[in-house]
């Protein structure tokens, strides 16, 4: 029915297509492990299922909420509608302070408590991450 050249072309195109699909799948699978999703305290309150994956929570550091122990810092992130308690062990960025924007990366323990592994506040005093700005506008 088909000649030898046509069969070879079909085989070559099929192998190239399968290789392309496999490459895209492997790239997306490796990125899936490194993607960290951003959420506001209100979005966490509204979720029905808590995840064990690493997430980022953004908002403003509530006034008079920072308490420092020897090597642990506890504070509250708010989006002016809901709040979440954050616990962090480590060195804080210089620009971390009350009533300033902050993004904390870590793991959610429950809807009220977040254990941070990283605090992202490397910006000047006027900067607010776009996601935080949008979340605050919505609420």
C-alpha cells in the first residue's frame, strides 16, 4: 500500500512526535515539584482541603504581632480580612517589620498556623509583591 520511503517518513515523524511529547512531559513533571503556590490568609480560610505541599502566604505583618524568642520569631500575616499565625526560625531580612508586605514560604499546619522556612521581604519599603497587591484589592 505505502512505499518504503513513505513508511520510513511516517516512522520518523512518529518517533519525533513521541520524543517531543515525552520531553514536554518530563519538563512539566520536574517543574511541578518546584512550583510554590501563593495564597492569602482569606484563601486559606476558604480552602476545603489542606495540602502538605510547600506554599507561599502573602500579606501585611500585623501591627504589634511580632514576638521574638532566642531563635524563633512569631508574627501574624493579615490581608485585613483574615489572619494567620506564622512561626519562623532563622535570620529575618533587614526590611522585615510591622505593617510591611511580606511573603512567607513554608508548610501549613492548619488554617490558623503556618510554619515558615523562608521569609521573603527583600524589597524597599514601598514595594509589595503583585500577588499580595491583587489579593488585598480583592478583599
